[in-house]
């Protein structure tokens, strides 16, 4: 995959980076770290400009985020409530649980949308619950823009300043990503344990 990404950037420049970042947002397994750091390095060996590279990457990220936000809108809270009302008893879920989750996202969602742009996988998938909770599009778009712009700027300029050592720094960023995966995994486990306890309590009160 690394060679393919480099070839796309070398052949298409800004448009290649825009396309790759768009795909990365829709299909998170593609590493944005590689795209951005190599993109930054590539500007040191060509006439391409880091600022335009940042803008191209940001546009690609925003397009991908809007697509996933739209997916979330298709499965908004009302449809989810309807599904839970019909089938939720089998999973010990209630409509109130959906409303509670929606209130929770209304409270913490803006922070998650912004800071989530610095976390692998989350930076893409956070757009879906934002759409499901009907977060105002302008707020979603603004938070996504600033979060994405910061992430893109940092990684592209790392590529610019480290030059031919970009692969070494890519390793550092990958270490950061792996650490974030561990943290994310622990959060998911904690959430699953909490859900299991809630279900056990409901079974006990039946």
C-alpha cells in the first residue's frame, strides 16, 4: 500500500492527496499519516507548495466527513428509536436509552468531533454519530475543518522539515497511532462492560 500511495501522490500531486485523504476518511484502514508526511516531503523535491498540500488534504478530509455525516443522517435518532421500540426488548434496550445517548452526544459531541480528528479511526467514524444526533451541519463542518486543518498541518510540515528522514518520523507517528488504538480499545471494553451491567440489572429486576 505504501508504494501505491507514493505513486498516486507523485503522479497527481494535490489531487492525489485530496483523493487519498477522501478515501482514508471513508475507509479508515488507509493511513493518513503516510499520505500526509510523504506529501510534505514530496513538496521539498518538487514545485508543489506545503500550504496548497494542506488545503488539498483538508478538502479531501471534509468531503469524506460530509459523506459519513450523511450516512448518519440516514439513520437518525427517530429511525433508531423506531427500531429499538420494535426490536429493542430482545437486547434489553429501551427508547429512553437512545434518547439518553443522544443527550450525551449533544453534551460532549462537539469535543468528540474536534479532538477525534487526532485519533486514528475515530477521526473518520465520529462523523456518523454526529449525523445521527442531528448535530447542526455548520457546527459539525466548522469543528471538523479546524480539527482536520491542525492534524494535516502538523503532519505535512513534519514531512517538510525532516526531508529524507520522513520514514523515521512516520514510525514515531505510527507508534502514537498504536497507543491510541490501545486507549480506544480500553474505552470500548469499558463501555461494553457498562452495557453488560445495565442489562444484568434489568434482568434482575424482571
